[in-house]
């Protein structure tokens, strides 16, 4: 079988390579899954660069998420049948075949959109969990930067379902209309400059309403803009560092306005929330995906053997959709 492997950290398109390995077998209590579609996320790029929260032992196979079909069942496995469509939770998904324990597989409806299912594990779940971090009621405002990202688009859709209003910050005008059509209540173009300028624009867009929660995917000066924009005792949550810079917040907002800054990692959230929370979260996401209520654009698809081209494409700063790998 083919799989993606890397034995050193560095520029993703250079360190990842497609290699041939013997086909694995299910074995007792295990499931053999033939992967069909896999997504490329920022976390995957950071893993290849050695800058993610966990550094795998090398050589390693990356890949946060994907979707495949059950190819064979080991002795003693129940609840699944050959041909079932599943999402592995275990990671290392960029491969043709994957062996997993049945409890680490999410079973999907047979007629679900396979490409969208390949992007179900990380971004939609992150968006839903982020909205749980503050006490919000219908009609409340939430803001985010990198609103045109996969998490950003999912967050707009999730907020709308919960009756929340969103201020969505982007760096260029091209995605503005698409985000409005998706349900974004306000879409602001701001290139990460003066924090007070952004705060004034947010106040005008919301009619001076209190913004209780701000979601930060960028870090650096962008965090300062969110901290200046939320209401007193508001919460800023950072889940990414697209800028490559540490979060910056004026101490004035932390000390005199009681603004809180905290980090978010989906893996940590699941550990704290417990197994049932994960089951409930994904059950709801599957229902909404099956109903066509969530989804993000796909810009390009690459076979595994073109992993270098796929990763170079995924690293481009101004994409209009996700990059997928196919077997």
C-alpha cells in the first residue's frame, strides 16, 4: 500500500514523501479501513514542521483526519460490517489502509458526502466546542478572525444555528460576499493593523452591542485587535498561530477591562469533556452534514503520490477552499 511518511521536520512539501509498505491485516479485535479521502489541515503542516503541540516519533505518517470504508474485520469485532463508511479518530490517516480499534471509528450514513465527511473530525468539532467556552444566549455577538478558514466557515454556521450573531474579520475583500451569504452578520476587512481601529469598526457593525467571545486563529497583533473589541470581562480564545507570532494583548485590557485570554486545543477539550461529550458532538455533526447544513469549499484534490504538490498548495496564503488527498 501507499502511505505518506516523513523522517525529519522541515518544509512540509520537502519532508513528506509517498512510500510503499506491505498491506496490513486487521488482526483480532481490529478493523482494516481502506481510506478514500483525507484533508490537509494547518495542524498537519505544523506537525511536519515540528511546531505542533505533539512531536511524533519518527519516521511517522501524518494526517489528522479522513474518511474510508471498512475492508475487513478482525475476530471478535461487532457493530461494523464490510463496506461501512467510517471516520478514524486515531490520526495518521494519510495512507491507503489503516488498522484501528472499532471504538476509534465513527460510523457514517452510507449516502453522506464523502469529501465533506473527510473534513468532519477537526474543523466542525472545533467550531462547536469553541462556542461552548463562554456563557452565550441567542442574540449575543461573537467575533472571529480568519473567518474564511474552514473553522471560520463552520463557526458562522454553528453560531447561526444557536441564534448567535457573528462579526467576521478577513484580510482581503474577495470572501466578504460569500461569508455574508453563509450567514455572517458582519464581515470586516482588516489587515491586522491598529487594534483600536478594529474595535471601532466592530462597535459600528454591532451597533455598540457587547461582544462576549472572540475567536483567534492568527495570533500576533491580531489578538490585540480582538482583545480591544470584546466587552468588559470578555473572553478571547486562541486556537491557532497563522501569523507565526506569539499572541499580543495590551495589559490595559487584561488589567483594567478584565479581558481573559485562553488557549484551545480540541484534543484537550475532549479529554476534559469526556467520551460522552465527544459522542454527542459528532452525532449532531453527522446529522447536520447528512442534511447538508454544514460544509466548506474544496479547492483541489491530489492523489497521494503528489503529496509535495498538495502540501505546497495547502501552504498558499490565499486559498478559497480545502486541499484534499485521494487514494
